[in-house]
């Protein structure tokens, strides 16, 4: 949870550092102050550093393969970074919990006994089926952890490759229901 919180805070700080173009009067040479002059924005030229991703696709893949969300954070994709980081923290917690549950089940197996008509009969407190179920839970959470690493790496790789593709995705309400539209410029 701490990693997800720190990732979200650092992402919001990076997002707050975006610059907007200054607003200047259209004609500053005239001294007539009685008429209102329309304001215009100075066009922003995109710096060359923004035409290329901050890191290469290979580096983005490797960063996110090692720590999910790291490559997305380097590519300034804050929402994706937070999601992958949160899934990572949650999966690590569940692996630890599943491992503890498995250890407890194995420790309780075959330890109880029951006295019936003067004879002692061993009755396991935990059945082998429960131990097998705990093993499966642990394996499932480990698989989710590995899957999160691979998907995070693939997402960062694709995002770095599509860095300069201007796309506009929107959801619109139509008479037939909601529709998703995408617009790409080449």
C-alpha cells in the first residue's frame, strides 16, 4: 500500500508541472485603452524531447518487468503506473497470507486425537483436501504476481512504441446506446 501511495503522489506531482502558454494582448502597439482587445494564445511548439519517449521501449519493458508500474511512471502514465503498482502490492500481500495459511494447515495436520470407548483414535484437525486447496491458493497468487509483471512490461513496451501517436478516444451517447470512438492522425 505504501508503494501505491508513493507512486500516486509522485505521479500527481509530475502532472502538476505542465506548462500552459502565456496569454498576451493581440496588439500592444496601440495606446487606445477604451476598446477591449481580444487575447490570443502564443502557440506552443512541441520540444523535440516530447517527440521521443523519455526511455526506450526496451528499457520501459525491463523497468516494468522488474517492478510493475516503473516503466509506466517513466513514460508519465500515472494511472497505469498506480494500477500495476497496486496489483503488485496486493498480490504480494496475498502470497504471504496464502503461505501462512498453508503453513498453519500443515502444522495442524495429524495432531488431534479423539478418545472413543476408552481407545484413542487419531482424527486430523485438517484434512489433506484442505492442505491441497491451500497449496492451490498459493500457486494462484504466485501466477497472478508473474502475470502482473509480464503484462506491465508489455504495456510499457507498447506505450513507449506508441509515444508519438496522437489519438483521441471518446465515449459518446448515441440513440443505440453508448459508443466508443477513436480518432488517429497520421
